[in-house]
């Protein structure tokens, strides 16, 4: 991998930007950039988690009650689905490392499929809440008295909604990279975008791993 | 010394021991800061003159700090900072520990007035009376947005938060009248949310409170009509004035003919008003009532549509009383009333 | 005025970033060159500053009399809100990092560009988008909440807060992208020879700023979004009427906004560290102390936000911790102040405009900072909280220090950016106006605060009249000063004397390349043997681009 530049004296790799001296350096920069971006993403959620924590402390009873009303099994299945999708993404990256980029594409599409399963289950859950009137803020018609119920569902929809938005974004990223991989844009030497897409998907997964116990389990 | 520094620094009068203590720390910090500032200033000027560039190609030696430099740069300021903190923090903690014998006053902020209520029922608007030399605990809350109860002369401030109580306390030892401000931005008339602290000699205060309590009992005996919050025994016009004050009409409407946020009440009744639509209306009872219940429906020309609706906030008898009150102002000669101008004027004790 | 040393050959770089690859507007708007993006940011923030300054003058004129002067209360409340929002989000936060930082940081680390040029351009467009949304909101009514957007007022007011909040949200992402770019650039694109201890102090400080930008801005973004959602749909996260907690908002807001004040001051310190060395022609006194204290500020700055909540009923325990930690953050600043002063010792001081602004910076930072310490003693803050004392405190730092540093940077790097000199004489006149005007504007405000005048007051009791008039008079002088600056720098753009690569005889790496710099910063990458603040081997080497084989192992000296 390292002697790639030397092996191609005709010119730098097409993906090498003019201000980097080597692909390796560029990959390093991109990885670091991605990690920093992931840090900001986590902090975006942290604000919501902190709000959730504070209100859970202030309205312990109502939050426990509301949380019991959630379909834990669905959340559990979703956790399983997402973790599996992370695995397929990781396998896809591994395939790219070996230069089997078609296989990468296949695995990425599989992960998108799993993402769709996740979103479908989420939609079923949302529908359930709508039917029960478990809506955020003033629209709350659920059975929990006081402000705790409506607050819980405000935060529930904010957190899971923002997460779902990230799932969608992740699926898009996987799709784009998957198509490019299928067309042979990456190789064993150059597959940083595959890696970054994978990282992003792992983040989406990781955030869910926080969301699930926080909201579904007490 | 205290007085000289206080005047130099433009600090207001000190109406409590706490104020004097806090000012002591203030002087300490200011004097140290000025001294250190002077030292730094003198050093820079000296370097500036001494090490002025003399020739184009002048070379300079490399100078690096020693451990000692660093220790001094860190140690000296830190010592001062922590010393100040060690003085200031106990003063702050003291404010959170009211003495057990303190008298309670409930303070309620709302856009844009202060309401003070004493144990046993008496209450007052925009005037807080307290006895001199006795500790007073304030339990502060807000009806709408955040306000902040601020008495410069006591060096005291506490936010009024909707939905919860905060507390603070003071012991004012000098009878007199002191300004109360609202210090947290709360909307249109934030700067008009003024009130007055009246520190009375303790015996005067006791008399005043007793009279207030008696008046209240008599009133309650007189007319326990359910749903009616008005004090009977006064004329409808007087009741209307009280209600209008309580509801905050005077924050926007004057009664002396001057233009404020809203049009003046003076001479309003039966006046021909031009609306923003260009239409002319006569300000009769119905119009005045509608103005209170649905202010946005008919907006007077040249005014902004900012008046809140009082629908549901006043009982029908109260509305009637206010209308009577406005009607009483129809004759310009009749009612001078208190000025609501922005300049601070002590509120006359009743 | 013949500033260029006789020995430097290319007097005005013929092919530079201004005319390569093209000069048209299109080539600017689609550029990925960090220098052009930096210049575009500088133009944009200057416009923002003029807008914010216009609002400031409206505030001051309104306060000429105790009652209404030129506007009504409602307009006033919008004016100070917009003043704060524009100055903070549109001017001060992007001014030095996105403007000068973009221009200089890659050059100073010997890179051809930032790590992600496309993100960099995106950051500029996000800035324009955010500014546009906020501007739209301002034209359609503006917000009347104060720049702090305290709930529940901000969620119930009928003014247009949502576009302002969304604007700030978008601006936050612009700031995150810039910070991300700088961190990655510093880590991965340093030229051979530039080790961490040979990094210019400018880079250290901007690096620390970027860390804060990345870590704090997302929290603010989320918080503002929550307020916007609450204003639009009433979801009740911060609304006590629905069980929410308004103080929680204050914690969230200050968790960002306190570190954000260091986003505003650290870049200023970055500039000052460069200026003091260049004009004292001396190595910095205590390179490591100055470099690491930036990181110290960035770190401790995250744990002091509660000092804005001393009167909101937090427990004395919390107040104590926040107060004490605020003291520690002051120490890092103190280290820098003393080191800057010591740098002048045994120097060869050239009393030029940037150096005047350095002196202004030093004193206003000292007094602004010490009043911050006084506020952090907790008991004094009870009296001062939300009075003009606080207003004076932060203007001392933001106008007195950061603005002075901005001006120092503008004058110091003007020849580098444009290849031309400004008029030193006019600059001196303007500096006198600005420094005197500043003192007259904000010194009276300390006294007003002592006397108890609360901030955000449309009208005020008559006893505050005289000091308010003094403040307004000062502000007029200040405004004249800024206008003069704008005048002569625009003239210099066209008629200024040609500067040459290094008119100041500075040792900073950015002066090793021609002015204005060529497209990829260096025609020949220098060896970077010398530290960027090293002067003791003068006058052996004339300050010219040192042609040397790139990648040569560097000497170990630094400082
Ligand atoms: C760039 C902006 C900036 C900076 C750098 C600072 C720096 C500091 N600030 Fe300031 N602050 C603001 C901007 C800033 N602030 C703003 C905008 C507000 C108001 C927000 C609002 O409500 O709208 C505010 C409000 C504010 C408050 C709350 C006031 C209130 O509303 O009640 C407090 C309280 O502790 C505070 C403290 C401090 C401290 C301790 C520092 C320290 O970092 C200062 C450190 C510096 C020094 C200490 C100087 C150097 C020291 C020496 C040379 C030592 C020599 C001394 C001896 C030897 C004795 N600030
Ligand atoms: C970076 C931040 C910044 C800057 C630079 C300023 C600059 C100024 N500010 Fe501001 N101010 C704030 C941030 C800032 N302010 C904030 C955050 C608040 C709190 C808001 C709130 O309460 O919510 C505030 C509040 C505030 C108040 C209190 C309002 C109140 O509480 O009621 C006042 C009152 O005097 C004031 C005055 C001024 C003045 C006179 C200037 C002057 O220095 C301005 C002078 C500038 C000009 C007149 C423009 C001239 C410019 C040109 C001609 C363009 C050319 C320029 C160059 C080339 C450099 N400001
Ligand atoms: Cu009430 Cu400001
Ligand atoms: Cu702060």
C-alpha cells in the first residue's frame, strides 16, 4: 500500500488532492476529520440526553410509567437490527481492504436493507403513539397526569426523530458509496471513503445503543 | 474612607451591613487592580522608552523565563484571586441562609410590576415596606417570564422564576426609600418595572401592618360575595382604579393626558378615535370593554398592537369597575393621578 | 515610506493569489483557495461589524435622554438584541479565525491549503446562508429577546425569533467546519521541519479555539433548535407552564456561550503573540507557557459557565465551584499578559500601528479581565449581574481587546494580504480616536453599573443621565475612528506603497513568501530551520524567501 505512489510514477492517484503529498497522508487527514465530525454529532445528541436526564430525575414516576408503555421488544429488535447492520458494514469494509469491492457494495446494500427494517419498525411504533395520543407537548392526550408524560414524549420524539434522521443520512451515504464501489471506484489501495461511510454508520449505531437503554429500559 | 471611595466609584447608599461588607471587597479589588495595572503600565512605558528601536539591523538577545518567573506569574495572581474568592464566597453563602426569626414577604413579579404580600393577607403593589433593623426574607416567584428583583442600595438581587420560588434575605438598617429595579429582561416595559423599598422604623412598620390587617378583616366581614375579589366600601371608580393598577393598565396608559405605550385614559370616554383602518369610532362603554377583551380587533391609529387581552383575567365586576374608572376621567379637570413617566419618583406613602 | 528592505528581490509578486488563476467574481465565488476564502470572510465580517455598529449607535443615541429619544421601547428591545446577535455570531466569532485564520494558518504551517478546501468554501456559504436567514428575520420584525434568548420570554414573544435562531444554528455549523479544518490541517499538513514546538503561537491559539468550536457549538445548535421548536410548536422543554425548566436553558446556553467568549478572545491572543514579537524584534518570552495556556483556557473554560447564573437560584455549592474555577481560568490569561510584557524586555521596539493596538489590547484585557474576576467573586456579582457593569466588562474584552487585536491583525498583515502599505500617519490618527473613544464609551458604563443601572433598559432614572451622555459622546468618537480606518485602508488598496515580502522584518513563516502570496503559498518551500519567533541571530539572514530543499531536517531550536 505504501509503495503505491512509487509504483505509479506516471502521476499521482486520481483521488489525491493537490495539497497532500501522498494518499496516505490524505487518508489520515480524512479519518481525523471524520472523527472530529463524529465528536460534534455525539455532542449534538448529548444536549438532548442531558435534557432527558434532568427531566427523568425531576419526573421519575411519570418517566418510568411512560417508558413502560413503550414496546421494549420492538426497541430490542431494532437494536439487534442495527448491530447486525454494523456488522455487515464492517464486513463490507473488510472486503474493500481486500479489493473485493463488488462484495463491499453488496454488503452495504444489505446494511441499507437493515436500515429500512429499522425505519419500518420505528414507523410502526410512531403510528402506535399517534393512535394513543402520545404526542409531544400540548398535543399529548395520553393517560399520564401532570407534565411528565408530555415532556417524556417531547423528548422521545426529539431524540428518536433526530436519530432516525441520522439513519436516513447514513443510508444515503452507504448508498452512494455502495454504488461507487460497485462501479469500481475503490481498490485495496484506496478505499478511505468506504471506511468513512462505515465510521458514520457505526456512529448511528452507537447512538442508538445509548438511546435504547436510556428510553426503553429503566 | 468608605464614603470617599463609595462616592468615587459611584456606588449607591449602603442600606445594610451586607452592602457595606460587599463594598469592602469591592474597594480591595479595585485598589489592587489599579495598583497592578499601574505597575504593568509603568513597566511597558519603561520598556517602550528604554528598548526603542535605534537602528534598522538591530539584533536582540534571546531571553527565556526561568522557573521563578513562571511561579511568580502564576502564584501572585492566583493568591489574590483566591483571597478575593475566599472573602466573597462566604458573603454569598450568607445570603442563602436567612436567620430563623426573619419576617417573610412574598414577592411576585409579573409583566411589568411587583406585588408584595405579607403574612396574614395584606399586600401592596410596587411598594415594599419593611421594618428597619429586622431581617426580612423574600420568597420570590414570577407569574409569567423571568424577572429579577434588584435593590442597588442593598447590593441584593434575585431572579424571579416562573413556576418556582427562590429566596433571599436582607436586614436594612437605615430607614429611607430605595429604588427597586427589575434586572432581568422581561419584554416591552422591562425598564418600567420599577418599585420602591420603604424601610420604616420598626414601630411605624408594626402600626402600618396592623392597620392593613384590620382593614382587611373589616373588608372580609363586610361582603363575602363569592367570586368577587373587590374591596367593597369604596366607590366603583376607586375600585376601578385599584383593578387597573393591579392589572397593569398604567404600565401603558397614563391618566394625565400624556402619550405612553397606549393612548391616555384622560378624556377617552366619548372621544372620537381614529383606528388603524382609518375608521372613526366613538369610545363608549362597549368599545372600552372590547378594547380590554379583544384589543387586536380595533387598534388605534399610530399605536402598536401590543396590548394583551384581559379576557379571563378579570371578573365581570372588575371590568365594570374599570370602565367606570375610565368614564370618570372623561372630564379632564377631574383626575390628576400619579405620573407614570420613566423618571424615578418616590411613590408617596398612602 | 520605503518599507521593503533593499535586498529582497521580488518587490511585488506578479503572480499571486489575487490574480491567479483568474480575477473574475466567479473565480472568487467558486474558489477553494484558503486565502481567497479568508479574504471573503474578512469582507463579510466587516460588513457585519458596520451593521452591528449601526445598531450600537442607535442604542447610544436612544440613551441620550432618560425617556424616549428616537424610538419606542419595542424598537429599542429589538435593536439591542440585533446588536448583540450580529456582533457575536456574525462578526466576532468568525472575524479572526475564519478571516485571518483561514488566510494565515495554512501558510504558517507550510501547507498549500487547508485539509478540506471544499468544506472551507462550504463554511463560507453556510455563513452567508445563516446571515441571510438572520437578516430576513431582522427585516421582518427582528427578535426582542436579547442575544441570550432566555426562556420562557423567548418562547412566548410574538417577535420573529425563529429565523434568528435558525440563522445562529446555521452559523454554528459554519464555525464547526472551520474549526474542524484547522485542527486537521495542523495535525496532518505541517511542512517538514515545523514541529509542534516550532509552530507559530498564532497556530497554537487558533488550534485551541477550534477545539472549543467543535466541542461547544453543537450543544448550542441543539439548544437553539429546541427554543425554535418550542416557539413554533410549544413542546415545553423549557416552559414552566408545561413542566419544563427555564434554568435548564440557561445552563445549556452558557455551556456553549461561556466557552464561546474564549472563541472570541483566543484568536485575539493569537494575533497579539505574533505582533508583540514582530515589533519588539524579540523571541517570545516563554513560548511553551504562552502556547499551553491557550489549551488551558480552552479546557478550564468549559467548567465555568455557571458564573452567569449566580442570581438564578442555583445552590451555593455550585456557585462556589463555578466561581473558583473562573479564578483559575484567569490565571492562564495572566500568564500570557506577563509574558507579553516581558517579551518587550531587551527588544528593539518599533512603535508602529499594530504595536499601538497591542498596547491598547493589553490594558483593556487587563481591566476587562480583572472586572471578570471581580464578577466571579460571587458576592459582588449579585450587585452587578445584569447591570451596565457587565456590559462594560464584556465590551472591555470584546471591543477593547478583541477588536484591538483585529485592528492589529488588519494592519500587521495588510501588506501580506494586499502587497501594499497603509498610511501610517492616518493609522495613528485613527488609533488615537479609537482608543480614546473606547475609554470614553465604556468607562462611564462601569460607573453606571456600580450605581445600579440595569442593562437592556429603554428608559432610565434621571440620575444616570450624565454618564450616559458621556458614553454616547465616546461612542461617536469611536465611530469616527472606525470610519477613518475604513477610509485609509480602502485607499491603500489602490494607492498604497508596494510593501515587499517582509516590510516589518518579521520572522514569522508567513513572511518567507512574497506578498501577496502565490497561489499555493510558497514558490519554493522553505526549510523552516528557524523558529517563527526567533530573532537573536539577526541580522545574519535578510528576510527573504529562503530557497532551500524542502524536507530538510530542521534545527532543534525554537522560541
Ligand atoms: C471575549 C469575551 C469575554 C472574555 C474573555 C471574558 C472573560 C472573563 N469573564 Fe466574562 N463575559 C463576557 C465576555 C467575556 N468574558 C460576556 C459577553 C458576558 C455577558 C454575557 C451576557 O449576559 O450577555 C460576560 C459575563 C461574565 C460574568 C457574568 C456576569 C453576570 O451577568 O452576572 C462573569 C462572572 O463571573 C464573567 C467572568 C469572566 C472571567 C472570570 C473572565 C476571565 O477569563 C478573565 C481573565 C483575565 C484576567 C484576569 C486579566 C489578566 C490578569 C492579570 C494580568 C493578573 C494580574 C493581577 C494580579 C497580580 C492581582 N464574565
Ligand atoms: C463583539 C461584540 C460587540 C461589539 C464590537 C460591540 C460594540 C459596541 N457596543 Fe455592544 N453589545 C454586545 C457586543 C458588542 N458590542 C453584546 C453581546 C451586547 C448584549 C446584547 C444584549 O443585551 O442582548 C451588547 C450591548 C450593548 C449595550 C447595552 C444595551 C442594553 O443593555 O440596553 C450598549 C450600550 O451602550 C452597547 C454599545 C456598544 C457600542 C457603543 C459599541 C461600539 O464599539 C461600536 C462602534 C462601531 C461602529 C460605530 C461601526 C463603525 C464601523 C465602520 C465604519 C466599518 C468599518 C470598520 C472597519 C474597517 C474595522 N452594546
Ligand atoms: Cu421584569 Cu424585567
Ligand atoms: Cu462566562
